C-alpha cells in the first residue's frame, strides 16, 4: 500500500476504476481510511503526486476524525439505540439490568466481554430479522456471518449468504431490521435497481428514515474501541 510520508505517515488505498475519468480522494467517516480513485490506466506515481498536492486537506480531514473511545467500567455504550453503562458484575456471564451492562472479570477485560455480549445479541437479532424478511420473500438464508466491517453494514452473496456488522446491535432495533430487509431483498434482486428498491419498500415500508439514521449516526457505532 503506498504511503504519503510525514508525521504521521498516511496510508493510501488505490482503487482503479474503468469509470473514473480523474483522480479523487476520499476520507472515510467511519475509520479514517484514505482512498484514492484513479482511471484504470493511470500511473501510480501520478496518483501519489495528486495525493501530495492535497496533503494539507488530507491532514485536516484526518484531524477531524472522532478518536475511538476506550472501554472501561463506567463507559457508556449503545445497545439497541439506548445508552447503557458498563459496570463490574459478579458471576460468569454478562447481563443487562436496567441501564447497566454487568460484566464479570477485571476492568482490563471489560472491552472484550462487552464486545462478546454485543456480538451474541447481534447474532440472535439478525438471525431472527433475516429469517423474517427472507420468509416474506419466499426465500431462505444460506448462512449468516458477523464481522466488524467498516465500509458496509451488510452484504448478500449469490449463494444467499448474508454478512452483517455486529455493531448494528448498537443501533435502534428498526435500523437493524432495515439492514436485514435490505440484504434479504438482494435474495431477489442482486443489484440496486428500481426493481430492487421496490422489493425493499414492499417488505420494509418507510425504509428511508432508518437509512438516514445510519448516515447521520453510523459513525458513532464505530467510535468504541473494544479491543485491549
């Protein structure tokens, strides 16, 4: 991966496109990843010259990125759209009591235990939602995979396998349901044509509000650094 030198150095992901007619830079609002799109036959050296010419803008954009929040006891995270406080608990399993998520173990383990609990809840909710919306379409889901994706909230393969970001469990339930409906609609239409959006509208009327929520608040779901 090419790097723009400096303090700190900036890694640049090059993305060639047959449709690109010029160079363009993008800084992801989710994780700060820098992507430089370039025409298919453009030279890498030209692309990096373009990046260097926009270095001041790049560094300003990266400086504005929200820094991930570390996880400790007392940290407030999101679960199904509401705030819950991580609290030291007893026993062997994490459990939700009111607005507190009780976590066994030491504070150093809080992030990993909270993430494990969120993933388990996400798998349960997303499996139910996927089965529901696939059933409305008369289709079946081949399998469900959870990942900590940064560039997309979900995907659907031609074989009917669905992939979701487990961080969706932190969004309001209707937003999680919309993403499930969105991906299940691809079981019928593997595109984003008018016909596809008609399928989405049939199984999840008013989807625009949930999509707008993700655009407005999705970055916050990625602002928590659960790893040690």
